[in-house]
C-alpha cells in the first residue's frame, strides 16, 4: 500500500515532507496492527520528491510504501 502527499511550493514544503513522514512513522510505531485490522504493518520505503527546479512552482512530494501482513483466518 502507498500513501502519497503532494505539497505546493512554499518555504515550509520540505519541512512538511519530513514532518508528515515522521507522523506516519510514529503512528505505525505506536500501533503496528492498525487497531487490530492487520497482523503487522511496517514502512517498506520512503521517497522524498523534490522540485526539478527550485522555486519554479513544482510541488514537493512524499511517497510512503507500507507492507501490511494479514493472516488468513477460518471463520465458521
């Protein structure tokens, strides 16, 4: 599963990317089962996307890849 953030160009855009990555990381660390919906969730990767040219209006971005493990359960 991936979570994507697109942030408009501003003086705080880079800081916001790192803040969002930290917030998602902390949320997964505090609750690695997503409230019991999964057996385990881990962050498989983070990709910070910078504008191709500084201050040209391109957006900053953050892509977080999650690996979610759900065991098969037999309900009868």
